[in-house]
């Protein structure tokens, strides 16, 4: 939503593998009306597909998406986030592996961003080119630039 708001010309496609979460998300993006028209418009520009990245990425052409952003459920949940507890039984637990990283880098024009906890296995297995997040933050963003691969 932030990218859609900040870059109105961007084409944003989200994926959600869980049917109940996809239904709620796609309905909210299509029908929620914010008090600021610019926010409502940003929501409407986001397309959400009921799909997983494992299935979706192989069907895309090389360099067909500027940036791929992964926001999987954390390997180790943030227990202080009670709003996610009811969702845990409905989520699709996907993992980023060699095949997914290779597909993402093939499809991305510029690179990949992964949101995860700093100690997660994805950052151990794939050290990012840049880390964005506070030293003591519970979450962060690993940035993988295609030009450095």
C-alpha cells in the first residue's frame, strides 16, 4: 500500500496463497474507503492474485517485474503481535530456497527484497547485499541487487 501510494504509476501485484486471507484482502482493497481519496485510490491500484510464489514466478518472463518483495510469515512468530495469532491456522507457510531465489532474480529487473526477522534462516542461507532495519529491530529487510549477483 505504501508503494502504491508513493508511486501511483507503479503496477503492483500481490500474491496470497491462503484462500480466506486472499478473500478478505482482495475485498478490502476493492471496497474499503479511506477518508483520503489518495489512499483509497492507492488501494484500488493493487491487484491481488490467489496464488503462491512457487507457482507464480516460473510463469513470468525474464526481467518482467522491477522489484520482487517477499513478505512471508516469519519462521519464528513475533509473539507480541496478537493480531496475527488468529491467522496462523490459515496461512500458507512458504520458504525461500535456491529455486525460488533463482526464479526471483530471473524475473526481477533490479532485485529482490525479503522481509524477515534478522536471525532467520533465509538471511543465513542468502546473506543480503544490504540490510535495512535497526540493529535491535524485530524485523528487517534483506536487499538483493541483481547487478551484484
